[in-house]
C-alpha cells in the first residue's frame, strides 16, 4: 500500500494495512449489498462496543434501507483457560424478538466472542441473525465450531491492528486507517 503512516503516529504504527480510501470504497460496496439484502425488512443493526462503532457509523451512511441501531457490550475477561470468558452487557434492553438482526463486529479472531454472543442472542428469538465483521483474521487459532460470518469487510493476516475503531489500551481508535501496531516501540 502506497500511503505513508502520518508523522505523529510513526512511533506506534509500523505500517498502513488499509488506508481511508480503500476502507470507504469497500464499505460503499457492503452498504449496497446489505441495502439490497435487507430491503423492506427494517433490520436491527446491533453493534458490539467498543471497536465496531466507527465501522457501524460509516456502514449505515451507505445503507439506503430502513433500519434501527442498537448496541451491546461484550467484555472479555482473561481466565486461567485460554478460551477466556465473555460477559455481555445490555442484552435485557435489546428487544429483538422476531426481528431481522445484523450483528456488527469489529474483528473475528478465534471466533469465541462471536460464538458466545450468538448463543445469547438466539435465546432472544430473532427472526434471523446474520453477522457482519469489518475484519476477519486469517488465523490458525480460529475455532471450528464458531458461527459462520455472512459479510466481511476485509481479511487480514494475524497481526495486531489499530485505528478505525481498533485500540491499544483504549488509544488510537480515531485513526482513519487501519494500521499495524508497532510492538517493538
Ligand atoms: P475472538 O478471538 O474472540 O476475539 O474472535 C475477538 C475480539 O478480540 C479483539 N481483537 C483485537 N482488537 N486489535 C484489536 O484492537 C486486534 O488486532 C484484535 N484482534 C482481536 C477484539 O475486541 C475482538 O472483538
Ligand atoms: Mg470486539
């Protein structure tokens, strides 16, 4: 990719993975496809906080069908097991029974967060539940029994990414590009 990391972020971001223009072009395509697939269905777009908020904001501005927006929070706790535990906040307020739900995630890595969320959401009896993620990591750590992702912005290598909603200790979310975090800094 030809774009250069802006001077002010060079010590923390080693390279640009997807620049702003590439991201916006892909989101226009996704928005068009989703508008077509969800025409006359008034879907509930359910954003998983915090990482997905930038993607969701851009996505909905490229969608032309009627829709609603809700958010939930998935908090991962590091347990003694490598699988960890995920707690979900905000489920009781969702009210998605008999609705077409599109879960909007920032990134799928092992897929365990997604699996956990989908199991909880299915209990609320949505009419349909599909998954849209901005990034999907090509990782050997992806578990086999995780839900299939229906819409993917980009596939990426197994690197730690920052920007465009992705953080490192809650920072760097505001970058308008996705960068590779400089772990040697
Ligand atoms: P799993 O393994 O459950 O993990 O699919 C998904 C969650 O892990 C976080 N994650 C990242 N966050 N840069 C980030 O800022 C990354 O490269 C990254 N990889 C995984 C993210 O919260 C995601 O929902
Ligand atoms: Mg997440």
